C-alpha cells in the first residue's frame, strides 16, 4: 500500500507546528515499509494534492480546531472531517478541507485520515510547543502508529530522538542541514 504521512502546519505559531515536528520525529526515529513516504508538508497547501491522487493511503498530522480540551487527539477519516462544517480556523485547515473536497470529485482518491490534536496556542509567534502539546506528543505519535498497524503498514523503532531536540533543530538550523539539501 503506497502511503504518505504528511505533517502539516506552521512552526512559527507555536502548537500549529506539531504536524511538522511529528513528521520529522517519525523520520528520525522509525523505519517504515519501503512504500511509506514521510512528507514535511508545512504550509504547502494545494501543492500536496498529488499525494491524494497518487497514493493509496494518506495520513495527515495536523491540529484540529474542535471545541475540546487542548491535547485531545482525533483520528478522523476524511469523510468525517468534511462533515464537521465550519470548524476551520487556520489557513492550512481551510486548504486541507478544500483539497479533500476537490479530490472527492475525482475518480480515484487515497484513503485519507487526519490525526489531529486540539492545540492550546496557535496565535503566539514562536517556535516550539506548549507544555500541553509536549505532554500529549507521545499519544499523538501512538495514534498514528495504531492507524498504520490497522492498515498492515510495518515499522521499527531505530532511535530515540526527543521532540525537544527536533524543535531545537528547527529553531537553530545549521549549515550542515543546509548543505544536505539537494536541489
């Protein structure tokens, strides 16, 4: 099953970056079946549409603006997300839903799940996560891994890098990382 795990969000607005941090955390700490691609989707919006069309399964890691306790985690199939109506509060939430609406008119679309977490702070400017998100981060990752297991997607843990070290690297990029980027 060709699968994409896409971390979405803006790391400049505190908890809104949790999907991006989660995708990097998965890339650093796990080895997945060879048909699994991990994508830092950031704020790419509609540029991510090809994943919905070319993959069998897409799992989006993001925040969800649902009236619930910050740190609450949801695993929402795309049909359920589309049925939530006007829950969208951030620009990328709007784009995700609009992409799903457009793709639902196509002949084939990936099976899409959104692993969403209710954020505490998406308005303050700053790189990092609130304590509430840090405390919920392991459960957030476990929810994703359970979704993969339900679909017989295999993985192995290979390292124990912490989310704090990943956030530090985003806040303090080095020249080595810049040199590793291939164009």
